[in-house]
């Protein structure tokens, strides 16, 4: 379906409020009217305590978003890196855990992009592990999220690959795969509304959940993590 812009704006305002409830300092960036995916800011950069790595989107229409993001946030970091084509990598394919960085291969992230990321973060002491994203899934984090350093929320189709064998796994409920993309920030898990069974599983594990309507972003493969860059 065609997303309702008015509803998306209302949902985005609620999303920002939820982040503020976690005591986060929320920076709202100027809109990029020339870029239809510009609000999915996570794909443009990987923010780590050691520095920021600006991505190389797999969709040519998104290249200008990275330049805009660089001008907006580079000053927040003492170290910056940039990945350039033909290497391609997007933030939606990167899951940083307490022990490693998982990167999914997808239509937006290629082996060269993963190799360049691996080289950059090796100097910071990070180990990168490549994961096969399920067929037909846009990004790795479409199907998974980190709830704690050793706890992952995942769809069955991704978890069945064994990629999370070293983690505790909370599975999304049947027919609720779209609930897999959440963000844990401070003591709050921000997740899309409408997936009550998966919500029950997350709360039963001891997490505090805040629901956000995501009906419109979901129409264009957007989830909770897509809409922000979280900087510790």
C-alpha cells in the first residue's frame, strides 16, 4: 500500500518521544526532500564508541544521504571513516553485539563492503562475522534485534540458520516476523505495535516494552532501528 505521510509524521513524533523517555538526547535532523528513503538514517552510518563509519548504500538513489549525514554528525566523533563503491554496505545489515559485529549479506551489502568494514573495525578490537540474510528479506535487522549483550530477538527463519548459536534467543511468534526489528535503548525496548504475542514473550523475559505504531513505515520495509542512529 501507499504510506500515509501524515500518519508517518505522527508515528515519527511518537518514536522521538519514546527515545526521549529513555533519557536519550534526541537530535532531529533536517528533512531531505530529494531522498525518499532519507528518514531511514540508520543505513548511512555505523556509530561506535571509537568512531563513526559512513556507509556505502547499495541503492544508488541513496548516495546523497551519506554526504548529508556526514555534515550533520561527523563533528561528534574524533575518528571518521568512509566506505566507497564498488564496496556496498548499509547499517540495516549490521548487528553489533557484546562480543562481535554480525553483518548480513543482502541486495544492499556485498562481500567487498563487509571486507572493508572488517578492516576498519579490526583496529578497534572488533571481530566481524558474515551472516546470510534470508532470501527476500531486505536487511539482516529486518529479522533480528539485540535485546542484551547475549540476547537476540529473531525470526525462526533466521535463527534456524544457526547464526545465533552462541546467544540466548527469543523467537518472534508465528506470523509476527515483522516484530523482529526493535531497539533496546537504556531500559526500554521500543517495538512496533500490533504483535501482542511477541510482545508477551519479550515482557516475560523481563524487558520493559514501549509500543510505536509502524503501519506506514512497514509498507516500505522500515522498522524501529531504521529511524535512528543510536550513539552511546
